[in-house]
């Protein structure tokens, strides 16, 4: 009998086990305790899992810090400011977050999560659902990060090669000519997608400004590259989630099986070199959302489609804004 021409990559096995075991634990707690926003714990697992243990810890710290900063800032803004001023506060706070992101690249992920959380909480504040999004979501993000840290620490004992090198924090900011204009235009992209959502009231529209936060870079090339990766990741997740939706009834506990198996496959891909590893965390996040997010006013398949369309919309707006930014910069250089 011939051997199967496949050899397990031990380094890749570590994130596969971390992601799948953590997801199973988080999903069990989510269902047992009936967390209202419990899927955020699973989304956090998909977001922070890395190939090496020390990188998981770094991303965990940045995600928790960004979540707390964004949630607390938005919560107090909604509580103490008149509702008509929230759109202006939203734009200004996103501008500051993006400006710091551009000036301090080491903290880019933290500031993106700050902007993401701020967007979600402001949106929920306008729709009078602020406590669930600001407080409960923060608890559940921390729970997901803590589960991932605990599982990855235990598994690191059996996978010493996945420990990685320690990360050092350096408070370093680098401001350059044109950074204020870039931050303004990037925050404008998020603001326009947020405004169009509140005006037209299409489902799950807050994912468009969040997409802008993740894909926008300082030039067209990088923005297009990020946009393509994000759309590709969501195509994969949408096709798989659509298939699961056809086979498993909505809100059925059996969905844990494709969730955990999917996370195992996604985590394993972190150990594969090339573009696949670069989109893994995005696929994991999209997979979690498309499987677990529920809306009683619409079918689950509609949730999958809505998420995908909002991501595409966010990528298009981000590209247009960066294109305008590059055009203005070229004109200034000529003058």
C-alpha cells in the first residue's frame, strides 16, 4: 500500500489546534451562558491567532487595549453629548485614530481596533443599543482573547518551536509631510460609508466603514492589495457559509462542527508560506460572523450576502479616496 503524499507541518499544526480548541471552548461558553454578543469572543480568536505564541500575546494585548479605548471613548460620547453631534465626534475621533496609526506603525492594529470598536459603539448608541455593544462586547472580546492565550500557552509546551521571539514595545511616532491630509481623507472614507448606512439603513452597513479602516494604506498599490485580499477572503468564507446554511438549520448547535473544523483548516494555513497565510485571519473573522451572527428580521443567508456586499462597498470607497489623495499629492508636488 502506497503512502499518502502528504506530511503534516508541525509548525502549522500549532495555530490549527489553538484556533479550533479555543473556538470550541468559546462557543460552548457562548451557548451555555447565553452571551448576547458571544460571537465576538470567537471572532477575537480568529483575529489574534498567529503562528507563534509571542505574536499571539502581542496581538491579544493590542486588541484588548484597542477595544477598551474605543468602547470607553464612544460610550462616554454617547452618554454625555447630544445625538446630533455624534457624527462630528465620530469623524474627529476616527481622524485622530488614523493619524496615530500612520505615525506609529507598531500600534497600527491597536488603533484599527480602536476605530472599529468606536464605530460599532457609536452606531449602537444612535440605535439605543449601547450597553450590549460597549460593555458586553468588551467582556466577550476579553474572554475570547483570554481563552486563546490560555490554550496557546498550554500547547506551546508541546510545540516549543512555536514560541517565537519576544516583542518589545517602543513609543515612537514619525510624522511626515502630508500625513494630516492622508488621515483626513482616510477618515473621510469611513465617515462617508457610515453616513450612507445611517441614511439608507441597509443591513449591517457598519461593516463598510470598518472595512475602510482595515484596507486603507498610504498609497493606491497597498490599498488595492489589501482590498483584493479582503474580498478574496470573504468570497471563500461566503461560499462555505452559504453551503453550511443549506445543510444546517439556523441557530442550531450543530454549527459548532463546521465552525471548529473550519478554524482548524484556517489555522493550519497560517503555517503555509505565501498569500494564503496573509488572508487567514480575515477568513477566520468572516467565517465566524457569517456562521454565528443572527438577525431575526432576515434569513441567515441574507446576513452572509449583506456582510460580503458591505465589504466590497468599503473596499471601493477606500480605493476611490486613496486615488483622490494620490492625485492631490501629485498636483502639490508639481507646484
